[in-house]
C-alpha cells in the first residue's frame, strides 16, 4: 500500500513521500508524518547477513513508496559508499558492557552524515519525479553539525543551492572551521548573533512567508529544508536502528526477538524519534532513553508532562544538543494525541505564544516507552574520563551525555543497550582533552590537540580534520538574527 504524508497541524491534503521531501515543511507550518507506520517485513533472523545498503533499502522502501526500486537503490548506492571510512558504515562496538553505535564515520564525522549523505539524492530524484524546474534552495539552521553535513552533501549538486545559518558563538572552533572552509559555488554560510533557536525560528519564518515564496518563484527558486523536520532526514535515520539490531545478533549479543534498549543523546528529537519509529515497525526495542545536557527541557517534559522553553539557554560542551525547542517532538505529540491535528496545533501555538504547554494524563500514557536523563557539564567530563580510563575508549561530549544516562539508568535493567555515538571525539578535541587531563592540554591549540588525541586513542585522524587544517576561509558573513531574510534576498538577488 502506498504511504502518504499528512501534516501534524491540519487535516489538509495528503502528499506523496517525494512531495513531502521537496516541501520540507507543510503549508500550515506542521511537520509531515506518514499516515501509518509500516511493519518491517524482513525476518529478523536475516538481518545479520544484510549489509548497510540492503538494510537501508528494506527500511526506506516502506516509507518512500512512490520511489521506484531503481531510483531508491541508486540513491542508496551513491550515498553509502567510500564517503564513509568503514565498510560497515555504522559499526557497533562493545565497551564495558555497552554497545556503542558509531554514527560518525561519514564525511563530516557526526551522525548528521547518516541522513545528509542521501538527502541530496532523494531531493534531486524527487524534483525529477515531480517535474520541478525551479532551483531548490536548501535553507538550514544548524547547531553545528547539520550545517557542515548539509553543505558537504549539497555542494555542487546541480539544480540546488544551500544557505546555512549558524550561531556565531555557539559552535566549536572545529565545527566553525569545517563550515567556513566549505567549497562549492552553490554554498553559503552565515553566522548570526543569536543562538540556535534564533536561527531555527528565523528559518521557519522564511519558510512560512507566502510573500517571499512568491518572489522566489518569479526568479525560479523554491525553498526546501535539510533540517530534521524533513522526512527525508528522518527515514534514513530509522535504518541504523534496524542495522544495529542485526549487528547485535551477528555479534552474538542477543537472540532473535530479544528486546534491547537504546540511549540517544538528544537535541531536536530527530534521532530518538527514528528509534521510536523503528520500535513501532516491529524492531524489538524496549525502552528509549532520552539523554539531555544541561538544556534539559526534554528531561523536565518527560518527568512532568509540561514543556517549558522559558529558561536560560546554556552553552555546553555538547553544542549540537543546545536546543530549547525540539522540533521533532511535535511528531510524537501528534501521535500520543491520537493523531489529532487540532490538538497538536493548539499545543504548538501555546509553545510559540506562551512558551509552554502541558499534555494530558492520557497523552502521558503514550510515553511509557520513554525514560529521560541528563548530564551536567561535570558529569559529561567525568564520563569521558571514566570511559577512557576504564575501557580505553574515547568518546565525544554528546556521546558522553548518553553514556552517563546509560550508567545511571540503563545499565542494570537486564537488556543489552545500544548507546548512540553521534560524533567523533576529533570534532570536540578541546572538551575531550580537558576532560582527560586539563592541566596537561590547557595551553595547546585546537589543532595541536588533534595530534595529542591521536596519541591517546591510536585512532587515526579523520580526513575531515586533516582537510581543514590548512583550508582557506571562504565564508565570513555575520549578520544579526533580525537580518536573516535580508541576507537570503541578497544571495538570491531578489
Ligand atoms: C544533532 C546532534 C545531536 C542531536 O540529535 P537530534 O536528532 O537533534 O536530537 C546529538 N549529537 C550530535 C553530535 C549531533 O550532531
């Protein structure tokens, strides 16, 4: 049966998967969700024999049912190739009893590569299928990792251009260097004086502006999104949970059908939502642990049923999780509200109006498979240090937030647990070496720390880091958060 996509905020028209990918966001400001969650129909016992691409095809064909087999397989083969530094694509490594799912072996060494390696292919295929003649302008707000992964994915892709906004003082030096050295005539990178939520809000406003869309149309442009609100990001993220289950079987960690837990370091709620979808497709996942840093708005939500973004925004050592408005939570809210679009819209309006909303007791019952935890900055550093000393394994601060929650809440529950590892420690050298031995590394530059990290870990320095050591800065525009649209108009010549 063909799957269709509908908005979380109105009972409007349904669109096909390819149309949902092209549009990014529904016209009413809602997010696209599938009209049913398909069951995974390959026997679990076959998973250990399937490589990443085969697994990807079996999962994605269920959601992207208007893509032909040939189209989808071509997208998958072009995406998951030697851009990744390991044939496994997403290795599962056991350390101190936990199974770390390493999602950082792609071109920009963070988990965003898992979906953003394939999104440009899905997008251009979708454009062809729908007879789109306009140039597609990818407009993206980033807390650090999406920006670079999207830039790398869309650079010089014909028929597209990309504009990335990032918080000027809210990303790590290596994250910033990765973005501002991006090559490609169709790439644009702009720092804003504001935080990630400001960037995301500005981008959403431009998406909503009918007036802007009209002027763009006249010049032959249309927007789409590479943020995790795009269903073309979410679907490829389901794949690695299915793959991880297969790898656990293959390693003899579990028997077919045995339940596992997952711990996910969470910001915009895209990654953990993909795990939730995998569970509801029939992958034996018992509990989903939502791990937050000090911006623990999600922890409080799962504890109390009240989402309250009215609080101080804290810059932490896990900047890709410094988020107070977790966009993808809307898809979960919609589901636990019994797919009631009016109710979802009322809650989201309350969030943007009053800065908070509260769900009903009945809705809270739909959250029983979630448990939440958080790590303070001190706990994050302590976890990096302990895992290094105890297991001779170096993890980045985002992964450390999840590992902390694993030790605190998941370790002793009886099930095998997958800790989702979302970034290479090489992307956050300063925080990692600070955690291990601050006195020794304090005086060194970020790039000297790269070499020190190599000495500590024995893991070779990723190409993504070698590249930017000497690369020239190609983007140096900074604007106020109120000038984002003006910047876009200038770039597009509107
Ligand atoms: C984006 C990101 C996260 C958060 O993922 P969400 O899908 O936004 O919840 C965690 N860790 C890293 C390294 C990231 O880049």
